[in-house]
């Protein structure tokens, strides 16, 4: 149950409400304290770690825990959270065909060039195992030398980078997506 889409949505709503990703023991301690401060309800950081899959534990979550966390994000209980999710979520699925570059098809040393609005341009070198290093970064918060993980690059879609410099996630082209993607092989002829 803890890996269900509804639980993932609850985790996302909680992280959004505290403006913090739950990735370290300190994050879970912070959240346990925030729940106590807001609701005067006690949820242990260990329970939160299990819910996020940070540590192994029970696959099911107590209804009382779900109720408290639903209240934390502004709804009366878990059932109200599910109803809100059902009634207010936009359509989440759709098929699309766009130019794409997939990490699984690359060779170490291959280069990927991407651009997005207003004038962002980066060149990423493939390191293997879905890892990249920014070889060049212009007008972007990304800097040359930044490392990250990425499975694919889709033209017209935002670029989601994980483990940016080993610690955070990042999205490029959030509003309009990537305006250009290009591939340059490292293979010598």
C-alpha cells in the first residue's frame, strides 16, 4: 500500500507543504516536529521513514497515520484526501510522440545538447549508468562540472535531473519544455 499512487500523492503534497524533500534522517525529524507543531499529533520519524521507503518496514500504513498526514496537508482525513485527489486532479496520463534521446542507447563520452527558454543552453557528457556531467552551461542555474542522473531527454517536455551533485532534483524548461535536443556520438570513425 505504501507504494500506491495515492500514497505517493500524499508524500508529494506533504513535501510541497513543507517545501522540502524527505531524503535524510534530519528531514524526517523536521517533518515529525512540523506535524506536532501544526496538529499536536505525534508521528515518529521512524514511521515517516517507513512511509517514504527510507527504511524497510510494514507495507501497510495505519489509517490513523494517514488521517493525521491528510490533516497536515489541509484535509479532514484520509478519505477526504482521496476524494480531493479524485475530484481535483487533472488528467495525468496521455501518450505523446516527440524526438527523444534515451540514456540506455548512449556510449560513454557521447554529448547531448539541450536548450530551453529564454536562452538556456547546456552540453552534457554521458558518463554511463544514466549519469552525466555538464560540460557547458550558458545562462542556466546549472554549472559546468555539475553531475546528475537522467533516463531520457524529450523535446518539448521539461528535463528532470535527479541527484544533481549527489543531493537534489532539478527541472529545466519547467514551463515550455526543451526547445532543442541534439546528440553527438563519441565514436571514432
